[in-house]
C-alpha cells in the first residue's frame, strides 16, 4: 500500500487542481441555473466549461487507475474493484446493469 502511494504521488497531485476546477465549474453552473433571470446562453456556456473540466478530471482518474492496476496482482485488482463499488456505488440510473 505504501509503495502504491509513492508510485501514484504524481498522478494524485495532478488530480487535485483538476478536481478543484470541476467543483468550481459545478458551482458556476448551479449559480447560472438558479439565478433569477435565467440566461440560456450563459447556462450552456457554463455547461460546456463543466464538461471540459469533467473530462480532464476523468482522464486523470483513469491514468491513476492504470498506474494502480499495473502494480497489483489479479486478486488485488478484484479486491480493488469490490472496494470501489462499496465506496462509490453507482449514482446514475444509466450506470445500472440491464436486467
């Protein structure tokens, strides 16, 4: 675990400002959405900024997962995915498996 923490330090440091930008973009979008005088163009621009911030943050997360996976055994990878599903359950109904 300590070794993984050291190996992924650069990826985690890269993610911090990206996550901060994502949070700020979400807040900006909500501010525009909830303003008294709704401005569709401002909302669409805020949504576009949110999408860019989201993609950049997700790319960093996927790089981090790749670095972690490259250093785990098959059993550890299964344990990681089980842990992740418990810690971060699916939030979007579209992410649920089809029945």
